[in-house]
């Protein structure tokens, strides 16, 4: 639980009088200009996760980000203020965690159980924030929140420096190859905005980042409570000339669409208009579409143009792209991340689970691989376990051949292990009933990611990333 | 003027966006289509909950895009509380006709008539929808049910997975959700269970309106400002109709209003607005200081956990 006096002024007023003049009280907000119809232009999308515990002030930071982006609206504040008062919070004080703790059990116990998704936007970007609880089942939550993130914000209490949990959060972030990490050294108001203290924590954080092999790390001194270096540069940290948290979030490159990579289209389904032609299509054109056979999927990497030579996995059959639809509309080309359908010159066998790739680049099939396992189910994973493996759009039977090692999450060192229990990370050797077009996860986050699923009850047992395919 | 009359966007345009210039809306569209195709590919008998409200209209539009030039390969289901706005039912039927869909209707009134459900003292029927919904899912053997819920609507929804497992009572178990990683969705389940699938989980109200504007998606006319007989109750404007009558002391006036959400006529309020075009609505939503549910839904004002409680009992 945390209170945030700096925000109570507004909560208080929002809860009592009309909410319509809330805007005029906002200060230091994101770059949305007063009264202007903001957010009407095209924005790009940036996904990030926050990690840390309530004690680190994470709820306050998330609340601050949402609040300053005007993503907390008056009725939400009012509801939180009302509940805070019911809970015996002092008049005008306000439990910020209530904003993100959406479940009754979370509010009752004052803990965060599950990842919550929050949304806000500035003029530059739309943000999807996965707010990951730090205490309970941190691996499960961190993996869930960071798997698709462009960046992860990890909070550190400036008074405590890097603690065990920080290392563990950063270890998961490193193993998932999250492109950017922002270490927010919080509560600098409680260390008197002391530069020496901050520098010491910064040095610790950068040392851990180097040790864990993080790709790109930024450290920022902040006070989430008082807003220092969140949106505007703080006058109280003249010794810091780096970007504010907002600037970083607005300018870090979003996941590069891997546009230069070879074209990869995992086939989800084949569209054949047997049931009739869509009402979205002109009658004149409908006749030509009776024999349409479109291979539908979301482009995993690269781009494709009509006329390109492509090859199908499995089988390696080579053919030419004769037509493309992007989100149902006819197009000449398609790019990474778009949901498309392609037609091919030859009648090839490419059902769900197949992969259409630039000719000459089709990956080889693998029936065995060493993978890093993030164990998510309470039933431990052990040698001989029969599972289903989901990779792209393919689901195949698999068997855990060998448990190789478990990670010490403080050092990331691998040590011997016989099985992996819930929230543990380690390496196993796994065999697949049919060949999969596996890529090392370090090169290709999509081609190297798998889910292991219980064959009977369907539970998600583990997330896995390909270390090396045999 | 009603947007019901405007034409859908031309289906065929030549220029796709250039590499690297995908906007947030482009990515949300691509993500939603990916989810819809995954569900259709992996489940036997999907169905889409379609009320005629903007979010379900959006999901339907995205489904049409996902399978173009083919038709949408699943039916739509409407849980009819009997407390409808006439123009929404009209819109529902026209849309079903236009897209050549099969419509299944589960009627709360049938349950009240034969005693399986009883009218509540407060007269609202929102919570009565759950049983007809679950019965319709079972009768249709639907193993996946698409809905237009968004995570930005409510704190409980903010925690729900895109593919959300429900037991045979339709219950959501928020403390035992499957982790959802990368874009690998796991909807496997044992017989009797089913999944709810939320393709627009990551859209905000503003995203929805901007996309509706961009695609010129037809909507029921009451989403745009119009004059209507209304009265004030609980800080909201209520339309005068057979399901909502002014009580003593509540004065009926003619006001220019629009609806931000469209649920039952007995629990959905209007907001004062002069946004008579979709573009004006986009601008209004961008300026709004209240959430759409907070502003217009009596059903969500009951308690902090109103939505969570309904979801746990099988509601969307």
C-alpha cells in the first residue's frame, strides 16, 4: 500500500466537486496540450512492462505515468478516493495501488496477483503497459509481461540499491532478450537527491546489466512520488543530464520490425470462399474469386511482394506469390507484423503449421533442441514428460529427453538439476514428433519461442526459448 | 443524419503502408485479425457475441477483414434482454443481412416467461443475461466465444487474458489464469469448458473510434448526437422509453445527446454531446475526462468489483 500526497490534492477535489475542471489543475503532464483534441494524429505503438515491488514505489510510478498522460479519468480517481476513504485512509489520502489492482482478492490483501494491462498515449506514441507484480510468482509474471515488450522498466529503491529481486527481474529480462531496459532509481527524494548515492546505485545496476548480458540499459534517478525526472527534468538533480522517463519511453526504438530479415509467414489457416464471397467484395470481382485459395497468417519477419519466389516448409516446394491481401485489402506488398493472405502460382501443400519463406532461406526442420525452460506450472517438469509443443502455428507432440541444468537466478550460472519446479528456469533437451522450423531465440524471438502444453488438461506448463536446435 | 447510411470503406485499395510506417492502429488491426484467425483455426465451433454495440461491430468488421474475400466462417449470437433500443435491433438485423451471417438469439424474456428467471426488483436485466448466454453456448456446442471486451474498460478486464478459459459454469477464475506469452495463444481445454476470445483487448475507446472513422464502419445512429426526450437520474441522462420512465420529480426535457456505450435501455445513460459526426466523436473522446462505463453504465456503479463479480459468474 502506498499513499501519494502529491496526487491527493487532485483526488480530493475530483472526488468532491465537479470533475469537469480537472484538467486545469494538472501540471507537468505529458505533451498533450490543454483543451486541444489530442491524439488525433497517427501514433506508433510501444509495449513496455514495469517490474518491481510495491515497496519500490512501482504502483506510484505507474499511477504517475498514467496520471500525467491523463489516462486516469475523473471517475476512476473518484472510485479510488472513495475506496481509500472506506479503508480508513486519512482524509484526502489515497491508495494508489487501487488503480491497478483490479481484483477483489488483490485489494483485500494489498498484494498484486496478476499482470495488469494499462493503456495511455502521448502525441508521439500509444503505450501498452504490462504492470508485473514483483512478489508472488515473479517469474511467471515477468515472463508474461516481458515476452512481447519493447522495454522493461525495473525499479530500484535508491536507499537499498540492487537487491536480490532486482537481479532476478533483470535475469528474466535478459533471457527473454528484451531490447531495452530502463532502471529507475526511485525515491531519490528520500536520499536528499544525493548524487553520490545515485552514482553508487547506478554503478551497481550497470555492473549487473553487463554481467547478465542485457542488450541496452538506461539508468535514471527519479522520484515517482514527487515527479522528478518522470516527465520534466528535475531541478533537484542538476548532476543528471540524461533523458526523463517519458523522453526515453517516447524515443526508444520500438521492436524493429525485422524488416530486412528473410520473409517468414507461419500459415494460420487457408481461406477458400466456399461459403460465399464476402459482402466487402464487389460483385464484378466476385466471379474471379471462386477458386481463391489464400494462405493466411501474420508476417513474422521480412516483407513480400507480388512476383516474389517463395518456398514452403515442410517440403521445400518453390513457387511464386501471385497475390497479396493485407487485412483483407488487395496489396502489392506486405511487411513484418501485418496480417495477410497470399495466393501462390502452384498448388502447394501448405496447411496450418506450414511456413512460407523467401526462396532459398527456408529453415531446416529440427526434431530435437536444447531449450531454456521457464517453468510456469506447479507440476515440475522432469525427464520423460510427454507434452505438446506449440511453435508458431504448429502444435506437435514432444517429450522431455533430459533436464540439463537449472539457473542460479542471482548469477545466471547453470547448475545440475534433475527437474525444474514452478518459477524455476533451466535447460532441457526436448524431442519433437515432427520437424519444426526452429531458430535460435537470440536471433529470432518468434522463430525461437515455444509453449509446452499439458496433453490432457491443456494447461500451459512452460515457456521455452531455443538455445540450439539439433 | 445517421451513420447507418454511410457506405463501408472500399474493400480494394492498392497501396499498402510502407515498411516501418505501420501505425498503432495498423498494429492493433493486425493483432486482432491474427487472434480471430487463430481461434477459427483451433476451435470447432466459434461464435461471436453481437449486440450491435460498437465494440462487437468492430470485432465483426475485423472478422470480415480476416477472412476476405471469403465470408465470416462463424455465426453470431445475441443475448436479447428485451430491453433494447429499437434502432440497435434494426441495425443488428441489417448487419446480419448485409454480411450474410447466421444469427442465434437467446431471449431473457423466454426465461422470465417460463419461470427459469425472475425479474429483479430494480428492473434491470443485465445480470439476467448470464444463464441464457451459457445455455446458448452449450446448445450451440460453441467451444470459443468472441467478445468485444477491452482491457481499458475496467480494472478486472485489465487482468483478463486475450484467450480466457471458462469452466462449465462459464466462470472466470482470475487467480488461476494461464500465462499468455508472445503471440502463442493456448486455448486447449477439456470437454465442457470453453474459451472467451477478446481480439480487441488492447484497444482503447479512442482507438475504436479512430478505427471506425478510418474504416467508415456503419454503427447504430444513437452513437451520434441527436435530439431525444430525456430525464436526469444518478447524474446521467436517460432516454424515455418503455424500459425507462421518469419517476416523480424527474423532469423530461429535450436534449442533444449521444450514447458512448449501448447496453440495455434500462441501464445505459446518454451523455450531452453535439458530436454529430464520427470525426466529432473522435475529438470528443480524446477530450473526455470520464471513462465510458463510469459515464454511462449504471450496472458498473454498483461496487468496485461489479465487473469482476459478473465475470466470475459467467458474464463477459
